[in-house]
């Protein structure tokens, strides 16, 4: 079964994979997260936790399609120090997503838009583009965001 | 199916709804949490997390009855910036709960009591009442708690 | 059903038990965690969270075999202040584990080794032994780890 | 010495007061924070920490004018469980602040504006007013923010 | 200069030593903390932080008398992986402390008492003794605390 | 005054600059951190905190030379949403640092070495080089670290 990610849908075949890391060099985490994203993880995030004997640890969370479990496990076991992991069944509800383009003083920029039940509920400037503009033109990033939001809101009022 | 929340019970029809928020003004969180509680959430809490590209984020957690999923989703999509959410099936085990009243120097105050397998295992002064007394009489909150606990313990020895 | 924990396996009969604690003396947490480990919990960890009214709280997590639920609940209700808990079904994937011994300047020390699909992917000096050596010989703990790892790696190249 | 808080200034007579709390009911924290704000603290915030024996604790931070130290200490010792506290000397650099008013579909709303070296660098809708509008008119809080920001940005372009 | 720690006092010769650890096995933290306490640190605690490139790290905090700086630095550089540390001058305000003993059903137990300006403001059962009783008599730790607090409060009313 | 950063030294002219951010899009944090590093900050890190009204916030920390205060403030006020910041005087103790090169199966790689009082106390493979090797050769990052450490330790025994 496959989804058109442009349409709002619920996907019941997701897994939340978790591993508690208490003896791992934290420098390796970002490398591991990137590798999991590259291999198709829907989301990856870490949570600071307190483990056995009061040790500060890190709980890795990887949200994936069931079909990818084996590939993700290979990465986690190769790139982390864990001797085990656990997974829980989850359902994901994703909004319909579209990209709109708005004209700004730095050229055309993209806005990611989310629809729930056909109604526009979210919109967010594309981070990478705004970051690129901020660097290229030497303007504060928040000013770029503000301009993109302004142009988007003006069109949709 | 409905439960008498005064009796100890296990409710297998619960959902834990989660959304990771990395581009949202944190000022809006308490408003969102209040709104979810008002709409019948059993519990709402947030967890500081680290997301893609090392961004500090906030994971929203909402524990609800399965029947309320749609109403809760409407609130989350309206009041947060997320483009998706996930949910996991959960069972809740709730103790039998009763309210007792104890006499204190500031009048009668309430204690919430929890029973597990018929045995008193928890008791807690009602926060709002104690806070009210502390403000009205200008006494430390911890002193109010101490007095309420003393009166409760003396009765139950 | 029982597992030979020396072999790599997936155990689908696990529960992740969670309780949010917002009115409990944090001093009691380590006592509670020890007691849960002693009673057979596979893992116990806590997560700092933000609860109702912005209160800093602690989420207790206990990973257990389904059969132990009742015993674990007794401990949680006795030793914490919670009026309820929740649990989610989980699967645990555990690597094959073996213990090897390496010769060091402070005597023979143990390395825990993990195998995934028959391939050595993890190895870790035993913390307690290294800690004991560090104390007895007055050397830095990290130096003991380094030595144990060196001896292990040299053998496996 | 007193400052006109409407002008940008540096105040070198500040103290950052800290207390580590590991045996205190977290329910009392918000009451304590409110009381410190009422007594004139410039800022109050708490940090989740890990203390002796791996206990999860809370570090209270109170930023105050040196002259208020004694009054703040009285509150901290009365309302928390700590047997000691520490303080560090700090300097505060505060932007010039002004309030502007913008016309919206829900009436006039306030924007807090910050100037650094005479240049407008910050602006933020007043949370309480926006929250009030969101409740009264049944609109999402983020929509109120968006409208206030739009009106402000349009005026300042 | 030396203090009688039984009297309330302010000590202006304290240092808060901090080191950010982002490439260190978290297993070593508790060993390091114990060693710092053994060497005379007044307090040791760690804070979960996010470092360069979004790496989860741990900030070590050690509160010490100025005279101990060199000894503490030796431990930190030996037992952690840091290439540097920083310290800030701090003042510690410590309450007058006394130990009282109360009679309980499990024998005499100790209460640590704190006085501010001659007034009793804090009291806390000794954790280690209560833990010992809980283990020896098989009673919940919180019940031991409750009993000790009850006996103390009854005497001081 | 300037330091040869290859020699162990204490620098007493440092500032720890802090700003609490509770109304800022967390997406902007990594951009801000990069910009502060580029402008010469010695270290930048963020701490999850709980602010007024229980809002989850982020405390920005920037460790800098006193001379850079004004330049850093310009960046913080431009790229964040804060209306103020604070700074505390700090001393930094930095180890003598050298770079050594070791031969591995993937070519020569660098190890950063730290000396305290003339004694080698720290060594760490260069993250960027190891990451590059891991990507280029398709080997686990931890295996690259292990190899570099092995070669370094063998030489220094």
C-alpha cells in the first residue's frame, strides 16, 4: 500500500523504534540521525533521559514504515553502541501538503502549506531557502521569515 | 463503555497522541495544553527533545479516550504548527479515588486518596485549596501541605 | 515462552509502563528504580517533562515482560505517588550476547560482546569491573576502559 | 541608581540566585515562581538537572537586583526545601522598549517593540491580549498573532 | 577563613566550575561525580545541553571552595574527556543546620533541620536511614518518610 | 593580551553571555549558533528550561572574550527575539593542545591531544575526518574511531 503524500491520510503501518544509549560518544548521534533519514526514516529525534545508576543517557527515536524495520535496525546496531532496541506500533496522520511560491525582495521563495479537512491550517517558509537568502544578502534570518509570511498572508486574506 | 472513575479499573481504549514541534512559538504551548484539557484530554504533557539538524524541539503528548481522537486532532492542527501527528494504543490503570476532608487551623481541606486492591496507597492534599489558603493567610504553601498531611495521617494510624 | 538471551531474538510480549510524577520527592526515584530492577524489569529510565500548569515532572518508564505487570504495578503504586499508570505493547529485539575475557596489566577483565546476524557489532568493557580496578589501582577510569578496548581490538583484528 | 527601563541600558548590579532542589514536591514550583515575580524578580526559570546519586532535580534561577537579595532569600527558604543557595554577579543589557498599538479585526492590540542602538530589532504581540482575543472570539491563537504581526509589519515597511 | 557549618553564614569564596562534555561515555559520569564529592566538592550536578552541530551533551557543574580548584581540575581532566573548563565566582548562603532525632516504630531516626534568621524553615528525614529502614522492614520508603515527618511535626507544634 | 592556545593557560577575561528565549521559532537556533561561532565565540550551547507560566524555553549560552561582547550582542539581538541578555565574568582554563597524525587503513588521520601540567590527559580523533572516512568507505563511524584510537594508544604505550 502506498500513499499520495499530497493528500491528507492516516498510515497505520508505522513503527516507533527506540534505543536507550548510555555508553555512546554523543558526537556520533548526528551522523547516526543523518544516516537514518537518508535510509528513509520519516522522523528521527532524541530525548535526554536518566538511566540506571543515575546515568545521563539519550533515547533515540526513529519513526518508520514497518517495511523498513530491518534496514533501520542494521544502521542502529552498526552506528550506535546498543545491545537491543524496542519498537511500538503507531499510526501517523499527515495533513495534505502543498508548496506555494511567493514573490519577495530577494526573489521567489517557497511556503509549505498544510490542509486539514480541506482547510488551510499551516504554512511555513522553507527553512533552507530562507537560510540561503539570509547568508547571501546578509540579512537576519527572522527578517526573511517575516517577509515570506507577510507575502503569504496578504495573498490569503 | 463507561467507567466509574471512583473504582479501580483498566481502560484499554486509550490513545497516546504525539506531535513534534520544532517551528512553533513556545508561548503558545500553555494555551494549547489548556484547550486540550478543556476538551477532555486525560493528560497533557510536553517533553524537550532534539530534532533534525540538532534543533531543540518540544514533543507534545496527549493521553485521550479513543472516541475523542478527531476532536483533539482539530485542536492540535489549529493551535500548533505541526503538519502531522502520530498515536499509539495504550491502556490506563487508574486507582480507586476518594476525597476525604480534614479539619485544619484554616478550616476544612480536601485530601485526594487512592486505593489499590482495596488498600490505601496514595493521599495528596488538593493543590488549589492549599494554594488558596497560603495566599489568603500568608503562610508558606509547604506549611499548609504539612498540616493537611499531619491531620490525615493522624486519623489513619 | 522463554528465550535464550544468548541468542539474538525478538520478544513481542513486552510492555512499556509509564507514570507521570509531579508531586513526588525526587529523592525516592533511585530507590524505586532499584526496586523495579530487582523485581525483574528489563529496563527502567526517567524522562524530565513539563506537566499541567507548567510543572516540572518526571515520567517513569519501565520495560517489562507482560507476565510481570501486576508485580510491577504493586511496586509503582507503593513506592511512588501516582494515582494511575499506562502501558503500551512493545517488541524488543536483543542481540546475541557473549562475554569475552582479555588480559590487562590489572588482571583479566570482561568484555560484553553483541552479535547481529552473526556479526560482531558491539563490545563494551564491564563497567563494574573497570570501576573496581580504577579504585583499587588509583588509575583514571577512562584509562582502564582504553586498555580493555585495546586488548579486545588487537585480538579481533 | 535607577534606570529608565524605556531606554537601552546595562545594569551591572544584578545577581543570579540559584538553588538546587532534589527533595521538593514539584507542584510547589509554580507557586514559588509566582511569588518571586510578585516580589520583584526580573526573571525566574528552572532547569532540569541530575544531582547526587543520579537523582532528577530542579535548579531554580532567580535574576534580581542586588538590593532585593534578602527579600528573595526569605521567599526561597520559606517556600522551597533548600538548605542553601548561591548567587553570582551578573550584568543585564536591556533593549529600549516601547509599546505600539495596531488595529485588527478584533480591535486595537498591543505590540512590544525593542530597539538596539536606535534600530527596531524586536517586536512581539502581547501574549495576554492575544490569548484573550482567541478565547473571546473562538479563533486559533496563532491566527491572532499572525494578524497582529501582519498589521505591524505593513506599517513599518 | 573557616566556617562553623552549624551556623547560618555566607561564604564569598566559592567557585562554580563548569565543563561541557560532548564526546564522553556517559557511564563515566557517576564515577566522576563520586570522586569530586570525595575530594571535597560542596555540590556536583549535571545539566543536559545541546552543543555545536546539535549534539546532545552534558554540562558538568562543581561547586567548590576556591582553595580546592587545583585538586578538582586534576580530577576533571583525568576522569573526563574535556580539553578545557571555566569557573565563575559565587557566594553561598547556607542555613544553620542541626540534627534532631525522633522516635518511630522502627527505632530512632534522624531529621536534618535548617534555620534561617533563627527560625526553623526546613526539616528533612535522612534519606540513607529511611532507605535502610525501608529495606530492612520491607515497608514503602514513602511510609517511612511520612512517619518521621509526623513525629517531627507533632513535637514542633 | 593574547594567548598561545597551544600552551596550557588560564584566561580571566571571558564572559558567559545568556539569553532566555521563550517566543522564538526553534528552527532559527542552529543558524544563530553558527553565526556566533563564525564571529569568534569560544563556545555556544543551549539549555532546555522552563520559564514564566510554565513555558518551555531555551537558554542560549555564549562563551566569549570580553572584547567581543558588542559584536556578539549585535548578532543575538538581530537573530533572536530576546529583549535583553545578561553576562557573567568567567575564567577559562585551557589545556595545551597538539595535533598528532596516525596511520590507518584509510590513510593518515588526525588526533587532537590535550596536556595538563605537561602530561598527556586527553586524546580524541578529529570528528570531521572520521565522518569523511566513514562516508567515503562506507564503514561505521565507530569503527573509524576505534581504529584511530587503537593506533594512537599503541604508539603511546
